[in-house]
C-alpha cells in the first residue's frame, strides 16, 4: 500500500491528479468501491478536501489567535507559529508515507500563514504609523490610544481633547 502511494507521489503527474489517484485507491481499498466514487466524482472529492482543509484552517487559525491573545506567539528568538509550522511542514516531507503526513503539511502551512500575516501586518502598520498614516485594519483588544498615528493623530493629544470635552473649564 505504502509503495503504491510513494510511486504515485514520486511520479511526474500534477499534484491534484496524484491526490485524486491516491484518494480513489484508498477508497477502493477500504471497500467504498468504484460505484461510490463514480457518484461523487472528482468535484465531490475536491469538495471533501476543500471542506476538510477549510475546517482545519478555522480550527488552527482560531487556536493560534487564542494562544496569541492569551500568552503571545513570540517567545524567544523564533516565533512559535513559525517554529511549529516549519517543523510540521518538514516532518510531512520527511515522513511522507505516514498516514498523517498530508494533514501535518496542511497544518504547518496554516501556521506559517498565521506567522506571515502577523509579521507583514506589524511591518506595514508600523511604517504607516511612522508616516502618520492611518492603519486600515485593527484587532479586537487593540487600544487606539497606545498606537501613535493609528488614526492619523497623536494619542496624547486625542486623549487630552477627549478629557477637555468631557470636563469643559
């Protein structure tokens, strides 16, 4: 079984054909048979993959967001999402014939997406704030007063203006 899967993955076929062949072969080996596969077809198989990976993305992204909001993802020299994502991606290549290899690669990619989003957002928002430009997006819990220039204004001046409006002299 593992030899056939390795042979398919080592072939020159496009990756989407490889996954379809492997999925069909596994379904037949499990007893689903060609009639069940003919009913759902290639679009059905892709639909199953899309729903599975989208669900996984929601869970992994949600978990990463909760961890980041609670204890943060930046500990030590290497961010946690980068380290874990890279490790899972490399592990999925090293153990390519393992049953969970594909899912480990998907989860690794999702964690690397979280890392990339966080760091590019921080970099871009920092440059916009430094130039006095507003930042188009924010996150719940982010305090506009602690982010100078987020809305094109000095936070201390805005706070002083708010205080004056609440207690006119």
